C-alpha cells in the first residue's frame, strides 16, 4: 500500500533531509559521489565532447499509471523504463537522470524503499546514474514522480524523416498492455541503437499512445499509410480483452496505449528478406513485422488505408492526456 496510518512508518517521521539520506542509501552505487551525484545544488558532469545530447521526461502518477495492485519495485522500474523507451526510440544510450518526487507525508517508508529499489535495479541494468532530484509535498495519499533522463546519440533517428515508399515496421505485439505489459515491457534499447546505425532506416519512434495515434507522427505531409491489416501483430492480451470489451482485436492493437514497441520506416529499396534475416540473427527474441508502407495521399483519403480494400481504417485515435 502506498500510504500508511502509522506516523512512525510514514515519510512524515523522516522529514526531507533524513529522507534524502535514505534515498542515497537505497540508491547505492547508482548515485555517484557528490558533486557528480546527490549532495550539491546541481550535479556536475563533464560536458559531452561528441555526439548529441538527448533529454526526455516522463511522470508516473498514483491512480493513473499505477495503483495499490502494483508493487512499488515495479512502479519504480516502470518510471525508468518508460523514459529509456524514449531514448531507445532515438537510437540513443541513456546516461543520467534526475528525479522529482511529489509526495504526501502519509506515504509509507516501506513503499518508498521498494520504489527506490526498483529504480536502483533498473538504473543498474541500463547503466544510468541517478544524480539528483527534488522532494515536494502533496495533500494526503498522493504520489507522483517525474524523471528526466539524459542520454546521447551519434546520429539520433528522428520521427520526421520518412519518405514516400518507405516500409513501416513494428517490433513486438500490440494492444492490451493494461493486462500487464504496461510495466513488464523491456524498452527496445539495443534494437533502437542498431536501427540508428542503418541508413536504410529513415525514421523511428516508440509506441506509447497506440499505433492509431502515433503512426501519424511518422507520415510526412500529403502521405498516408497503406496497412496490411492481416499482418498487424495483435497481442494475446488484446485478443483476450476483445472477448469482453465489445471492441475488435484490431481496435485494441491500434488504440490501446503503453505498448513501448518501436515503430520505424525503412527505405523502399530495402531488401526486406535480407533485412528481416539479419534482424532475426541479431534479435531472435524480438518479433519484427512489416505492417505497411507510406504512399502519396489520394483524394479524400484517411491517414491509414487497408491495403487490400483501399478503404480507410477507422482506428485513428490513441491515448490522449487531459481528454474527457
Ligand atoms: P536544493 O534545495 O538546493 O534544491 P535539496 O536540499 O532539495 O537541494 O536537495 C539536496 C540534494 O539532494 C540535491 O543534490 C538534490 O539533487 C538531491 N535530491 C533531492 N531530492 C531528491 C530525490 N527525490 N531523488 C534524488 N536526489 C534528490
Ligand atoms: Mg540549492
């Protein structure tokens, strides 16, 4: 449970300064010695000499991104991984992070310890240093954490550089993440780094709000996506949800959020068989599917068409924050 009624077991008992000491202890080697890590007004790091710096930020909110059914280790891990997924989507390497905690004083110390152990494990796995942060107070039984993650990439792969004729590929399977994948996913970091080195890969992003919403960001002006509906890699979870939701499996695959897969485009001249073979060799455990191609827009056509029938595909939405 996030909150506790017993004062001695809550962060109220510690206060800010003791809590920061606890955080340093929980993080262990993931927090470098000050001034590179926690301790001073800013963390000091040597400026990058080559490459491009990447910066991303993402939050996790009690009641929205997690609830009491999720253990705190997984909450911490999810916060790191959803930021790593953004770095992966540029073909980058994550490096250092700062963490802003917005926390009510009834939050349990045990819960917070679990949260930080999840952060520590995940940071260790991706060689991320957690170098600083902030703590501020919220009203009863509230918790948000905002992570800002820095990384670097020699040649970041952008969303906006696809061309007419490009094939559209996705990793993994799509839809139904609410059944568990929303925190159990592995960010596609090695895959993204490998693709970033390929000149045939024109553009890339991660799927966080659903294919139906996100794919649009990869389409240049006056183009549309011709999609092979029978090739969309519908997840088992999406199929399961479709039994009870009244929605089609494909609608779940297009419109559910938090897939954390890579969506990318490959030059029209790519030898698909060769490409898919080398992918198989490199990433035998990561499914890869060509789901369509980018074409010039015809008259009065939607952004996505069924390649077989030429009809518009209705699932053009995804997760939207603040929409009621
Ligand atoms: P300041 O008041 O100068 O912003 P603080 O007293 O808030 O500094 O923080 C002291 C040190 O602890 C800083 O190095 C800061 O980065 C670090 N810190 C504060 N909160 C967190 C947190 N939630 N996670 C990691 N480091 C933190
Ligand atoms: Mg200061």
